[in-house]
């Protein structure tokens, strides 16, 4: 789908640009419709065999106690979690790629997610912030102190971000070097998390292991609300700076000459990216590659224009994770596959594709 | 544009620029000439806050550039870097970026009017919806020049603007710079290695040698003595069909 080739074949100047803008708005609307459709499909997919009619009736206040329980306590939170986390991971990937000038940057490829996972594991095991409280492992992991887990996850992620920023500033590291450093940091933090599990008791280990796969069914409304609120605030900051990110596409010097406070923008953006990625990791676990796939797909029709790239990435990330969740719930139904594994299966090929294409350039 | 006693040294102590002073009237095209390492690019970067000089002033119409905030400075000074990267942005959006220093929340109709007027005058309309990274070097440099003009600056800084261009594009780009800067009364300051291109298009010349001004003035300062002092080679300045040309002797 190359909008530009079609446009440039016909109109030019103002008319061509207006047409292009209209198409970008249309693409964004289409993405929103896709997301809405996925929400509906998601609401009606599951082992209890509810029809669309029943679901809608329940949403409007009708239905039996049982359908209400399924729709409002199981499916809706899951859908909301997928959308919030998908948007958070996609936004953080999209902004990191712009700030670091690196198409392969994202929370999971730079090791920020793994750092956050370690921080959260530390909170759960050492600071006793979470427990497993029932026989049903799928829904039983409760985080007793979301605040502590979030803060620890954020600090873990921040440790990685500090190294990445240091590399980018002091050494002017190439994109490849940066990703290699990310690989090293990921291994370091994954190893540390494994060590924590080794010394933890069974219940705590189950808690941590379960959540290293990623689990969208875990967060309750309180946690989902927290993820959504923080992500929305970060989104507003990103959107406020959309022209600054556009300026940064032309290089640091160009951005400076256009009046952008490059250092301030980079640090603030990276910290916010770390925060929204860490908060997602803290409550649903590590979900890799969403931050690579979603922005990369929408870039095909938005280019690097952050006016469209930011909202489209958020919508795309939400849709992608919702789709991943649908797949994870249906392929081996009634078993639910770990969402992190599904996104990795989708994401690794996209990552390799970007690597190969860059080699060709 | 008036520069007074500008000095710059890196934190490690090495002094790059020492007491640079010169004046360039509005609408003039000034060439900064000097050997590699003389401090030419450093001087340009001092004008645009990319580097911070330790002392001195740079005033444009009574405003000291060195005290301005980033967005204010960007309304006074535009910078055209050498071999700028091609981004995945359309030409139209690239020009809109030039309005960034004036934007509050977003693009105003006035911004779009200025962009469209500039596209039309520089004959870039047919490229409006093409991506910058799909253009040839010459087209890209013209687009980036257009962006700098959309900024409506009083000073335009150019760092080796022709370094990756073929002969025809070198002449076209510099001709555009000269025309537009005269028309808009912008002072253009260009770092360039090619003396003949400088002689062809610039009104004023500044020889920089070991971080100091060796000579500054109109075409008459381009003499064999100054060329020898700066570049260390013997050359004569001839006129061929009315155009001054530097001919090095080996």
C-alpha cells in the first residue's frame, strides 16, 4: 500500500498534499474500525458460547448474572488490558525509534522490558509485593502492592535506558551496537530474574514464571486504569512534541537549528517510554515485539510523520495485541497460550525483515 | 550581521577561534574560506547555538543571537548542513518543519500559505508529496534550502552546501541561494572549499587562518598572498570571460 506513488502519479502541490492528508486520516479511521471490530469479535469469542446479541444485551445492562460475570469480569478487562498495553508498548517503541534514530529500537529489543521484569520480580519476591492466593493458577496471581511493583519495574527499566542513552550520547553508537547492548542487558536481567526464582519459594516462583510469558487476564480494573492513565498522559506529551520528533528525523543538528531542545526532548521522551513500558510489564508481564511490529506496519502509510504515526501506532498496537490474544485463546481452545509467545512468533520475522532490508540499503 | 570578538575553545582547552570580528550587510553572501581545521565549521556552529562561544557577541539588527532561546533563535537563523539525511517525510512536510519555530499547537493556514508559495517559486511543486529520501542529492538540497527560507530567517548559514552535488546542481543551488537572499535581504554565510564557486557567487570573503581572521572584504581580498598564507600553495587569480578564477600552480 504505497499511497505516495499513487498520489504523485496524479496531483501535485497543494491538491496532492491535501489528498495525501485525507488518505492518512482515512487510514487512521480504518485502523480504528478494525480495532472496534476486533473488540466485538473478542467479546463473543470464548468457551461459553455467548452470541453477539447476548453480549450486547449484557453490555446494555441486561443479561443473566452469569453472562454479566463473563462479559464484565472476564472478557471486558481482558480486552481493555490488551488495548492499553498494546498502545503503551507500540507508543514507546515508536518514540524510541525516533529519538534514538534506530528502526529496531523498542522496549523489548533494548532490554528495557527485561529490566522492568527483573524489577517487578524483585518487588514480588524480595519485597513481598505479590502473592498467589488460590488453586486456579490462571487468575490467581494478585499483586498486593501495585505501587511497589510499578516503581521497581520502572527503576529496572530505567537502569537499561540509562545505559542505552549513555551509549547513544557518549559513544554515538550505531543502531546495531545499541541493539547488541540491548541483547547483553536482556540476558543480564533475565539471568538475574532466574536467580531470584531459584531462591524463591514455590508460590512466588509460580507467580513470576507465569508472568514472564505475559498474561492479559491478570490485571484487574484498578491496574488497567493505571496503565491507561499513564499511557494517555505520555501520549499527550508525545503528541505535543510531534513536530519535534519530525524535526529529529532530519538529524540532531537540523532539529537544533529548528529550535528543538534536543537533549531535553530525548531524555524526557526516553523516560516516559520506559515508564509506560515498565508499567505494562509490571502488570501483564513481558510481551515482546509489539513495539516493533505496530509502528513498523503503520509507517508504511504514515511515513515518519509523527502527527499520524503516534495515534496510528497506538491504535495498531491495541489491535495487534487484541488479535494476538484472540489467537492465543482460540488455536488450542480451551487452553490459553501465553501471549508473549504469540507476539514473538509474529514479531521475530518482522524484526529480521527490517534487518535484511537495512542490509540491502 | 555583526560579529565582535568571538572566541571559542573546547573544554579540554584547545582554542579554536580567537577574537573573530566582521560585519556582513543584509542581503550579502559571505564566503568563509580556510584550510581544513581552520575553524570554519566551528564558527558557523557558534552562530547557531550548536556550540557556545566563551566570549563575544553576534548581533543581527540589534539582537544578540547568543542570548536567545532556541525557538527565538530559529526565527533569526536557519542552518543548511552538508549532506543532510533524507528522512521519510514528504517534501511538503519537510517545508512545514521550517515553520516549527513559529508553531504553537499545530500548523496554521498561514504556515501552509508560506510553504505553498515557496514551493511554487522554487519550482518544487511536482515533488510536494514525494518522500525526502526518494529524491536525488540536488533535489534534496533544494528542498532543504526551501525549508530554511520558509523559516524566514535574517541569517542563513550554509555548511558546504554543494559537497555532494554534481556541477549543474552546484550552480543551481548557489544561484538560488544568491537570488533568494538578495530578494529577502537575508545575510548568507557559507563555508566552502571551492574557491571558484565562492568567487562566482559570493559578495564578501573571509579568510580564516588558525582560528583568526586573516583578511575580510570584497573580491579584492582574494589575492595570491592570502591564498598562499591559508592553503600553502601558489596560485594566481585570473579573469576568464569576465569571471575571476583561481588557478593553482604546481
